[in-house]
C-alpha cells in the first residue's frame, strides 16, 4: 500500500487535486488507517470541501471506509444539500458521537432542514438537556434570532467584582468552547450589560464588573429577524449580541462569527437570485437544479415575447429601413446593462439597510442623473456611428435620442422596481431582474423604432 504523501500544494486552502486523488486511492484499497491519516490533519471546512468535490458514489465509498471518523464540525460545514445524504450513511452511534460536542446553534443549523426521521435521529443522539435547548430553538421562526442563537453563554451577577468572576471561570463550571463576554444580569436574570474578557484580565480583583461594561451593549428579542441582528453587530462593531425573551431574560447570544457567516450567506444568495438561479449549489442534483431555474427562464421567455410584440408593431418601419434591424439590439442591450448596474446597487443597498424610505428619492435621482449623463455620452458615440456607418444623419439622431431615453429609464427602473417589490413583500433579488429587463427592452425598442417611424419614413 502506498504511503500518504505530504500535501504541500495550496496549503492556505488545504485541498489539492493530489490530496483528493490520494484519498480516493486509499478508499479503493480499503485503507481505513490511510484515509484517517490523510483526513485527520485537515480542518473540518476542508474535509467538508473535499466531500463536496467528489461525486456521490465516491462519497458513499469514502464514508463506508471512514466509519467513526465523521466529526460534527464537518457536518456543520457541509453544504445543506449534502448533509441529509451524509447523515443517512452514518450509523446512529457515529451520528451521536459527531453531534454530541456541537454548540446548540450548530446543532440547530444542522437539523433544521433535515427530514423528520433524520431530524429525530440527531435529536435522539443529544443529552436530554441539550435536546430541550435545540427543540426550543427550533420552535422559533426560521429567520429569527431565537432560531440562530447559541444557548451556551457565561452570566454573572451585576454586583460581582473582577476577582469573583475570575474565580468563577476557574471553577468546575462548564464553559462554552469560545466566548468573548461575561453578561451581567440582575436578580431576575435580566441582562444589564456585558464585560469583555480582556477588561476583566486587565483590572484589579476588587474592581466591580458593572464599572467595566461596554458602551455597545444592547439586547435583541428572540423573535427579531436574525438579519437585523447581524446588521446591528456589523454596524455597531459588536462581538456578542445578547438575545432575550419576552421578560427581557437572557436566553442566548449571537456571536460575531455567526453574524458574519450569515451576512456572507445572504450576500451569496442575493447574487444567485439576481441571476435567477435561487439558492442552489454545485452539489445539487440535476432535477433539483432544473426545477429551480425553470420558472425564471419561463418568465424571461414571456418577457422576451412581450418585447417581440413591441417590435412587431413596427414591421413596416423595419422593412423600410434595414439599418434599424442592425442597430436595434444595441439600444436594448445598453439599456439592459445600465438597468442591471442600478438594480445590483439597489438590491445590495436594500439588503444592508443602506437604502431606506429616508433616502430613496435621493438615490433614485442619482441613478436617473447617472443614466442621463451616460446616455448623452453614448448618444454622441452612436450618433457618429450612425452617420459614418449608414451615411444618415437623422438615423444617428434617432439612435442617439433613443439611447438617452433608455438609459434614463434603465436607471429609474433599476432603482424603483426593487424598492416597490420589497414594499410588496416580494424578494427584490429574486424578482427584479425579469421586470427591469422587460422595461429596458420594451422602452428601448419602442423609443428607437417609434422615433424612426416618425422621423425617417
């Protein structure tokens, strides 16, 4: 049996083609110890990435050889579409061992999208107390702070001093694997402030904790949208966001690493939705990907037909001047690109709460003005092209005016449409693209061909 080779390529990321080949060779030879030697040094995120790279058959073979090696952190790092497949192949004892040491928010993230049977299998693997905590989190709305918080935290009475806090931390109490604050509570367990570990360690023992609290302290309700909490953590440069119940009692925290991961995930979803591909990944099955993309392709087909109907209204105009058919796509394409630029900026600003009712009209005026300036610049360029290419000054004027009109409308539509859709409760990232494209195509064709019908024929 070949010995595992030292992996020196792309050390920053951890996964190389050579490593994948070594792992699969070890699997084919049934070398359990060899597979373990290759995978054990890797970070859980790298192991998850490796599992996502290989095809389903190789993945099943790997898990069959690597029995007992799966770690809960690897399951947490896996793409949601693969978790169910991997969990199905784990023995109950292996699953129990994998999830036992996970923090509550990681367990919730692991099970919330699983089927009932697999969800029950994971819950059965937990201790009674941990199961109660996870089931409580699952009872909160899907995108709420209560669903995404971790229950593991460190509390201390508000009257304690630094010495008492240090003695408590050094006692036999079970502490979270990672934490950044000690949260101060009153006798009713209401959160009244928090103190960083750095401040505790840098002050004398007789210093009161309440005199060391952070100015950034604020609490969030369990039912509050987790995206709002993540935005607040980012905005106020917080490290820990305490989550409270209806009685303002502390029940959990959302930490900065989870908040940043959530914001990154939301940004990725917005990008995918803008392209009309939903929330899919490379590991999704063909039929799932087809179903996800089909509806928006169908919408695009309908809008394209609508734009074609506008063109059909000017059949005689196009027949009378063939040059219109040559230049027509340019106007629509420029409008579509300008609309996409405004749309992308608006959707991202809505997601980050930078675009609000207070500044929406200023943003709209800015995008319209940008469209007007760009339209005038490209109008001059296309006017010259029309004259030089086809020898018709009026044709140059027509395409120049149409270019200005369409780029102004593109800037307006790219900003207004996502704002209106959000007010209607529709995801602007998912639905805006089709509407903006329709508007720019229809306006572009109508302006160009309509002006040509009036001025050239």
